[in-house]
C-alpha cells in the first residue's frame, strides 16, 4: 500500500486516540511550519519529517515505513505530554531532584500505551540520551 497524506493523517489520528490528554500542540502538523514545530508531508509514498526555524532547516528525515513515522510522532507527543505532567507533579518530590526522571518515567508509560517495543527502545536509550539519569530511578519513579 502506498502511503498518502490521507492515510498518514488517519494513522496519526488513530494513534492519538489512545493517548488521554493529548493536545494538537503535542502532535505534529501536516502543513509547512516554522518555529521549530515538526511537520509531516508525503511525496511519492515517502514520509518526510521536517523541522524548520526562522527559515532554516534544522532536521529532515524520511521513511517509507508508516510504523516508523508513527514512532517519531509518538516520541514527540509523549515527550510533550510527559513534560507537562512532570511540571504539575514537581512539588511532590524533594527539591533538587532531577526533573528529567519524572518526565522520562511518564514518557515510558505513555509510550507503553501505544507500543511496548517503542517504550522499551526509548527506555533502554535513556542513559545514553540523558547522561546522569539512571534507569533504576526512572523505573522506580511513582506515576500516580
């Protein structure tokens, strides 16, 4: 099946339905954007993920795999949601605690709602992507 803008939009919409509290700001858009907000477009069955700011291209990647593109969208959406959640919870934890622990734990949880493999890939990469954050702390962080 050739990927079209219509099928991409539908897939993102279906995925977002599994994330309680997701907002349009958490998701990507499907029209050209500036201001470092990712947007997606499809050309000849190839999905393009583009980020521009002040007319400068910051990031451009492509895939012909809808599952991979949805993973990109999920990572962006769950990060935004998790950071918002952590900010509301911040006063519940000792001062000076690395706030990344909370939002990373929440992001793993949100990703698990969508796809266990995405969640585990993300979780395993935390020590390399976020130096100083230990998996033990992320795994033990309370989410209720």
